[in-house]
C-alpha cells in the first residue's frame, strides 16, 4: 500500500485553516439588517416626552415605522420589529450587543442614519 506523505507546506496550510475556521464561525450572521433615519419625532414618545436612551429612540423609530406609519426618508422596513413584543425586547438586545458608546451618544443627541444588525439575542447598531 502506497502512502502519499503530506508536504510541510500543505500541513502548514491545514493548520492555519484549522485555527482560522473557529474564529470565522464565532460571529453569526444577522437575521436581518436595516437602515433607519432617526428623525425628530423618533426622539419623543407618544405623550410628547423626550426619550433619553438610544434603545428608547430606536424602539420609537420602529413603532413609528410599523404602528404609526410615520416614516423618515432614510427608513427601511424590517420584519423583526414589526411585532410589539420584539420592540419591547430592543433595550435588552442592545445591551447584549457590541455597539460603540459614541454611536449611542450620537443617537441620543442627533438625528443620524443608523444601521441595525438584528441577531437572535442581540442587536448591533452603527452610524453611517
């Protein structure tokens, strides 16, 4: 029986793939991604009170989009936050995510366009 020896270069390549694969698989793919323009009315609740957290503002944006049909030019639809139950989970999901505190400050103090990556148990938000 003939055995083909594996060349050292091939062994090195296999070792590199074996160590890189788990790192590549560690980051799951988002369930969906959408963009939203956080306009002036997204910063106030239905009673006209100013919202003070990024999660509350993003949640209001999704309620405005899905429930009240009040949409900004830069708003895109999503299916996850169509339900009020999922919108209620938004703050906990944002806290489990890895959003930069500077991004959250820009949401609270401005009207940016954001990108929201929705995962099973968390969301990540970036500002474009």
